[in-house]
C-alpha cells in the first residue's frame, strides 16, 4: 500500500530544449515553471512548496545542478510553506517523491517541482576538469585516479559484464538507441531527429566498449517542471491529473559503481522491487515505460529491474525492437529518451509519461490503452521508480 | 563472433564490440600516469602509502579477518572497530572491464579499465587498469597480478597485468 496514491501531478511544463541555448538555468526554470503552473490551472500565488533535484547548496555544480530552490523562490517571488533541494534519494525522482510526501502530509498544497540542466552550454565533465589534476575523495577516490574518470567507464564495465554474463549482442543493445531515435523523429523538441539505422549504429566509433557513440545520451539545456498537488484538490484542474500509484525508493545493496555483489543488479533493482511491493498492479498492467537511458545499457538493466523480463532476458526482449516500438506491447522512451531528445536528467522522461497518460503526445501518442506508465530513473549507486496512472482511480 | 542471444560468451572470446580491437595493446606506462589525484586523507592514506611503497594494502578486520574495501570505520561483518592495513598478494582475476577509446584528456591513448577480483576474498574487488596486455587477453577469469606504475605527484598506482605462465 502506497500512501503516495493521494498525490497527483496536476501540471506539467517544459522549457525550450536544445544544445547550447545560451540561456541561464534560472531563465529556463522560470519558463518551465510558468508553463506547469498555467497547465495546472493555477497562478504562482497558489504555489506553496518547491522541490528540486539536486538543488543548490554546497555541492552545486554549474550546469548540472540547476538553480537552487531558494533562487527560484526569489526569482518568482513565491511564498512557500515548505521547500527542498536534495541530491540524495531515489535518483532524480527524489524531488517528485519529496513533493508527493509534502502534499500527502499537508506541509504544502501545491508544490512546484523542477529539474534544470544547462550542461550543453556549460560543457561540464571530465575533459576540462581532469586536465588540472584535481583531488578526488569519497567513492570517486577508488575510481578516478585509476582512469575510470567518466560515467561511460563506470557503465562500460557494467555493460561488458552483462555482455559476458548473458550474451547481449550489439544488435540487441542497438534497439534502445534506434527506438529512441525513431520516436525522436516525432518529437519537435528532440535534439537529434534524423533517422538512425542499425548500420549507422554498428559503424559508429566506440567510446568505451561496448558502448559506442549512440549508446551515450546527449548533454542538453532545458528545464522540466511539474505541479504536485493533493489528488482531492487536483480534481478541478483543467488537465487530467496523473496519479502517483507507487514509488520505488529502496536501497538494499552496496551503493557504488563497482562494489555491488552483482554489477548487473544495482540500485535500480532495489527501486523496482520496492515499487511492486507498494502496489497491487503488476508489470503486466503497464501500458508504456520511460526508462532511464543516460547510457543504453541502463535501459537494458531497467527492463529487468522493473520486472518487464527476467534477469538476463532483456536482450531477447529488445531483439528486433518490435516489443518496445510505439505500437508494441511496451512502448519505450516515446519522446526519444535522453539518447536522442537530450539529457533532461530523468525528469524529461516523467514529463513524457504524463503527456502520454493524458493523451497529449501528438504524433507519437501511444494508440493502445495508455493508463499506466512506469518510469525508472538513475543507475549505479542511485535509482528510483514511479508508477503513474490515470483512469484506474 | 557468436550472436547467441543468451548464455555466457564463449571462453577466451573477446566481445563483439572488441573484435575489431583484438590487436590493441595496453603497454606498461613509461610516462607518469595523470588522471585525478586521490585525496589520500584520513581513512584512505594507508592505501596510497602502501602503493608508493610497492605494496597493495587493504583494511582488514582483526577480529573476523574480513577485508573491507573501500575501507570504512568498522567491520561491516562483525562490527569491530579494530581494522588494520595489511598487504595482500596482489593476485586476482579479471571480473569485468571496458576499453576506453575516447581521448577524455589531451593525448590520451586507449586503455583498459579493469574490475579485478582479488584472490583473498570472494567479494574483494578493486577498480584499476589492465596494462602490459592486449584486447586479445580480455576474458572473465583472466589471472592478473599487481604492478605499480608511477603517477604524477610522487604517487604510484596499483595496476594489474596478465600473469604470464
């Protein structure tokens, strides 16, 4: 039983999305927030809570963290009874789960939730930083001094382990990227929309084996925003409220990139397991899925973590791409995912889930029943999952 | 290369993604390796001091004998706070890897990030690099041994190389 069931996403918004927009994160956030608040049928004076991931504060990284909750409160002159910006929790979904808890417990009535990145403009990452030979401590002290300096290394190791363990082929893995690109062609805001073929994929340069260029998502600028309200109060909203049926928030193994008992069963599996413990629905009830694709291998693992197939079976599930196509049994990453639509860092996938559930996804709208969506965010040491519904009460 | 949809890859077969790289070698570095510098602070300095002295040292529980990596304040198995730094054999097997081809730093040549399973304990794993080997060597279970390479700032890094019979 999930107490979050009385929380609802009543408004959604998304700023301009692109490669170097040259706009500030705060500017993009205010744009997305304004859209979400209007979409909810509210005005800024109705907003009494803010939640973001990972927020400003002491560990804030330019381009990655986005503006802190207090910056947005000030820029929009909001009056809030509760706010948080936190990077620790069930992946990027942390901010949405926190908002749900706030409205369920009565700390706030209408929470503005947002995630903003300007990574394309800021070009953060290992390239510039490593050249100055900075000091790393904490978990990264056991990775970066050895040359495991990028997420593509951390996940390349995981992906190769999966390949050697389960025989995942390049053709099977390619389906994640190919499906994303096909869907991105139907998303006017996607960063990459040109057709991508299997031949293109197989010919692309390797970044870190077995992950090639098209297995890696694309840094982008953009902000995604939501208004989370109590389901009772959301009844009069102009758009169909999206109910939060359950959240997967568990952490049961060793949270790191390289110390899990099995590298192919990580935080996302804990999130998936706890999600299904909190609902009477089952994977068979899910109409569409938005599964994190910062790297394609994460989507492979998420398919298993969420129980859409058994361990080691994702390759077969993906083979040919039929099951995960827009008209397949489990339409996947229907806006193009992060691989083709741009790295909005998890929350873009939630935005698309809401659009699909509301039947507002335009050309890429899933035609079959679209009442239950599963979202998985994160990978490695972090993971979170959401089950979103309409129509099931 | 096999396209078997399930089941382990054939022993001694490189993965499909690495087939074309079979001849790629990972030489023993001759110039100081420069990535990120370890903090080498409270709780981690003995590891780096050991490496500089040519020893792979890990934290071990004096009460139950469990090796703790990364080192922590207590033994996660028995709760004892009596952890000491002990040299280990430096022998292990290759558990997983990735061949890095993108030059994330100027002039960076391809190299192999390796997750090494140390012989001392079933769950004792260390992220490092495989050197003095080639893509053709890569397989789960490849016996490896530690080799210390010079890094910037007077550090030495415990890398691993295939054990040659």
